C-alpha cells in the first residue's frame, strides 16, 4: 500500500512593505519572499537604496512602487501591510523634521486608510523612542514615557506616538486589524555607511582607522538587537491569531554603555588602529534604554538569540565589503 503524505502549504499572501528598501525593510522583504509570499515594496528612497533590494528585482513575486507615503495610494488585493516608511537615524529624521512629522502622521493615516479599504492587516514599526528619556528602567509596554514635545527629537518621537494613536483609533472606530511593535535599537547588514547611527558609525570609523566618536562621556546605554531576531519577532507578531495587537517591545535586553560598544567594536577589528574621541552630546539624548520583553515571550513565544559579539561580527563582515 502506498502511503500518501498530504502537505498543507499556507496560502500565498500579498504583502505590502512600506520603507522596504531601507535597512530593516530589505531584510523583511527577503524573509517574506523566502516564506513564499508576493511582496510589494513602497519606498521614496530618502534613506533606502536600490542596492538593498537589487536581488529581489528579478524575482517575479517582488514588485517596487516608488512612492511617498504622504500621498494617498490604493493597491488592490492586499492581505497584509508592514508600515516601516520613516527615516530612523536621528541625523536623517532631523534633516527635514517637518517632513518626518508628515511621514509619521499623514503617511500613517494614508496606510491605515489603505488597510481599511483593502481589508488588510497592518503592522506599525513603532519604536522605543515613544518612552523618551525613560524614568522607568527597564521599559515595559505599560509605561507612558517621558518625551519632550518641542525638542529636536520630537518630530520622530512624537510622530511615532501619534502614529500609535492613529493605529489604535482606526482599530477602535474603524475595525482595522492592527499590530504594533516597539522596536529597540537594531543593527546589521544593509545599514547605510552614512546612516549616522552608533553601530554603523563605529564600525565604519574602525575599519577606516578613524577615531570612534562617542557623544558625551560614553555612559549612556542602549540595548542592541541583531536584525534577524527582529524580523522573526515582526513576522510572529503579524501572524499571531490569538487577538494580541500590542504594543509589544521587540528588543534585546542586553544593555551596554556606548563606551563598551566602542571598545567591543575595536576588539572585533584587531587590525584597527582607531582610538576613541569625545564629542558634544546631542540635546535630549536618552540616557538609558532596555526592553522588558516578558510580553513578547508570553504572547509570541519570542526572544532574541543573537548575542552582541556575534551580530557585530556579521555586521563588520558586511561593512568590510562596502567600505
Ligand atoms: P531606514 O532609514 O534604513 O529605512 C526607512 C525606509 O523608509 C527607507 O527606505 C526610506 O527611503 C523610506 N522612507 C522614508 N520616508 C518615506 C516616505 N515618506 N515615503 C516612502 N518611503 C519612505 O530605517 P530602518 O532602521 O530600516 O527603520 C525602519 C522602520 O523601523 C522605521 O519606521 C523606524 O522608525 C523603525 N525603527 C527602527 C529602529 C532601528 O533601530 N533600526 C528602531 C525603532 C524603530
Ligand atoms: N552616538 C555616539 N556616537 C555616534 C553616534 C551615536 O556616541 O557616532 C550615541 C548617541 O548619542 C546615543 C547612542 O549612541 O547616545 C545611540 O545613538 P543612535 O543614533 O544609534 O540611536 P538612538 O539615539 O536613536 O537610540
């Protein structure tokens, strides 16, 4: 007798990724394609690059729409939207702060309108910046934050807070199927070499033999998450069918001072002759940041797996190829 094995393939989904040519977006597009989905990337290439998505352009399941999310758009037959479009590095979101607010507010409302019309589930890439300069440590999702509404980071922090408000209101009043993740500092390949955030700055500086620029005294802390861990958490959150909409923290609880990060990068690039130099601390720079990830563990069965050294080694290999 021949035993027949029935293999149940999940239905192919059509998934829109805004900001898909950026650092995180490009990893997400790759993962969603590997899972067998059709992926549509929307990007205006403000901080994203064609290089990040060039491998997908020949894939028949991938398509690109060059578009600014602050303009309305309709895409038919969508199952899911991951909404990532927004510059994430302080250097870039502060270049044109009014545009950053417009992207976070008008762009997010446009994507929620699209989700409503298309009947698609939509996930917001929110941020640990909603906690501002936190008075509670570590930060869990019930903490409302300590944010300056009129500072140089407000275009991003307050923009992202309003975006969360819009998500919850479209859910409560409009019945939109939402998910909200709060992402903590994430790093990895595909970061732009001039991105301006600390991990890419330090690696590029160390590879070029230039001094590593610590802003302030180096005692400020961050918790650094490798991008593969984040992508796994985002896909789990989008796919969960247990009614959990978030917000949920996605981050690595391993907390390091910026000085420790600089020393680690120098140690992992043994040929580097770089020293450390100190620069003025930018206004409103949060002093410390560490996620409480109990909720993600309980609701999603998720926790990060990649330790800092291992993630940095992979990121250094990437920058060796492009610097
Ligand atoms: P990134 O700057 O590399 O990517 C952002 C992408 O959005 C780019 O491709 C950019 O061109 C695109 N974009 C910006 N404004 C747009 C607009 N108006 N219309 C269309 N496209 C636009 O940044 P990233 O690190 O990949 O971050 C992606 C998302 O994740 C952002 O929403 C960011 O706020 C969020 N996030 C990232 C981190 C992190 O540590 N990387 C932490 C918290 C939250
Ligand atoms: N930082 C630094 N040197 C740099 C870039 C950043 O010391 O070249 C510091 C920055 O002041 C902050 C931390 O590193 O305290 C993280 O900065 P990043 O821009 O990566 O992320 P965010 O401040 O948005 O968490």
